[in-house]
C-alpha cells in the first residue's frame, strides 16, 4: 500500500491495567482531522499542551497532555498524535473508542514500528532492537539494545554489503571485458579483498553471538543419575530453594525451569529427572521429558557423584558435544576443586553443598559461549542475524574456493551476490514480506 493511502492507526501504548498515566498513540493522514474533533484546539508541533479530550457531544472524556508530531519528523514518518491522560483501563478504552469512531482503526502488533521501517526511519535491525529494548531483562542487554537502535550493528552490515557490491562490480567487469587488462584471477586483489571480508564477518559473528546471549540467554540442562546433585545445583545457581532436595532418589519427577542472571548473562536452568531404569510410569514420563530438554540444550551439565563416577551408560543416551562433567560432593572425599580439559571434554570438581568450586563452574559457563561482562561494543542480536551472518560467511568462503580452485569468474560473482543478499536480510534491504510479518507480529500493540 502507498504511504499516502495507508489507514490511520491507533492503540493504547501503555501496559494493560490501571496506572497514573495512560497513553494513546495515533498515526496517519487523519491525525489533523481527529485532533480537530477530539482536542478542540490548534496543536503546535512538538509542544506539550494541556487539553480536554471530548466525545461527539462535546462532553469531556478525560483531560491531559496532547503532543503532535507532523510528518516526516516523527517516529513513524507520518503525522502522529499522542494523548497522555489518566491510566484507568475504562477511561482509556472510552478514549480509544472515540478515536476509532473518528476514522482510525486499531493498530496491529508492532505496526507503528513497522511503518517506521517502511518509511525509512529505521532499518530492520534497528526496528527489532526496539522490541528487544522493551523485553530486556538485564542492564547489559539494555545497553546492547540501545547500540543496535543507534545503528551500530547496521553500520557494520551496510559496510560489508557495500564492499561486496563493489567487489562484484569489479569481478563482473573483468568477465564482461576480457580484452581489458583486468586479470582478477591472478592479480591477488580479489583474493585479498575476499579474505578481508571473511575476517570482518567473523569478527561481527563473535560480537553478534554475545549479543544473542544477552537477548535470549543460554539454555543449560542439568542431567545425571538420581541424587547426583542436580536440584541442589539449580538452587545454588538460582539463589533460592526452587527445587525440593532430599536423600530420596527420584525426588524430581518433572522438569523445573529457572531464569537467572550470571554476571549479566541470562541463563535458563532446567533441572530434570534422574536418568535411570524405572518401572514407575510417572518417573518414566519425567525421564522422557528430561531427554526432550537435553536435545534442545545449549549446554548439558552432567552431574556425577564423585564417589560413584560411572556414567558411561548415561553418556550413550546423550547427544555428543556441549557436555561438561560436574563431579560433585568432593568434600566427602577430601578433594580440592579443579577444572580439567580432557579428551572427553571439560571436567569440573566441586562441592555444591560447601560452594567450593562453584566459581569455576560459573566462569566455565561464560567462557564456553564466548561471553564477557564488557558490553561497550556489543550490540543486541537475534538468532536470525546469526543465521544470516553464517550464510553470508559460507557464500564468501565458497567464492574464495572458486577463485583459488576452478577460477570460474561467474561462480565467484554469484557467490558474492548470494553473500550480499544474505547480509542484506539483516537490515531489511533484501527481505521477504513473510519474514517482516513474522517479526512485527511479535511486538506489543502500540509499539
């Protein structure tokens, strides 16, 4: 739909419930006409004015502050009117119905930000950062979301896309003008530029991975035999008694989930039923659910009683990789806490009961996903950003292989084009309508 022909939309922009202030946001071409009937005064752009909001009979529905932002200098790039009244749910509903009766329609989730994207006020990565800022659960994720909103991520992606475009132009020119003195296959210029692009993508991937952790957190599943200390570890990491702990084997029959912060990194800790053979149908269901959570884990902590380290039968049922063996109850053996790197993976010796060695575990969790506490240069990132960077990296690698191997210029150019499109998906320069619908439908109404 053309910008001029889009519907005027309206929504309550404050959370549901009662509060001191409630805000209704209106965007679109009908804003001046709605303001004329609703506010009964001439609105001065970007000036907060005390106003009465009236119904069709001239009776006052509410009173408060009106703010008018004419296009294009507004959040959406369209005329915007914000009505800041009292935060009662009934009065807000009455005021919204009045706005809708004047020609606006109820906004879809994320439609204000979608219009900002369509009107080139924000690119797609910046638009997503708006939702990420609202949903941030740590101070670090707030700072990183602000970085993305300010365009830190987008600038780096746009520079890469521009570099790929220039490189494609150079390669395609060499293909089209074979009689000219452009020998990109042997002069080393293209190869050096491709290698440089690969390194830059890898640097962004590392920062984006940390940004994704700040947004989504890491899912850590606690697995092991009954009474190995899984529930005790959940309680220790959560900082409260989230799970029942007893000496009776098989106490945990269901999946227990806790969301915690580890030095600013969100963690989703999942305690599962002890893995063993059982005739109890309830325990069997708990074990089945445990294996389901294990399949989806970013990290598996295999809890082992240091006095009974036999876990080979359990290991055969676990996916390979991302497993750290936690040897618990070392206090009963008089052992000191330590961390070992072996052929089978990382091993940590600790005592959950005394807390000895817990810092080793916490540092291991952060290092295993490349997390550090410094967020000055970290931007927020989503899983789709990671996937787009990965696809772009693969295509650039393929272009390098084609250049060094078959020296097929057409294939090099095509791989560079695919890499360019993959990276452009991040900012929305090359994005399907289906993806846009999926992204903005996850936003709250009024944003």
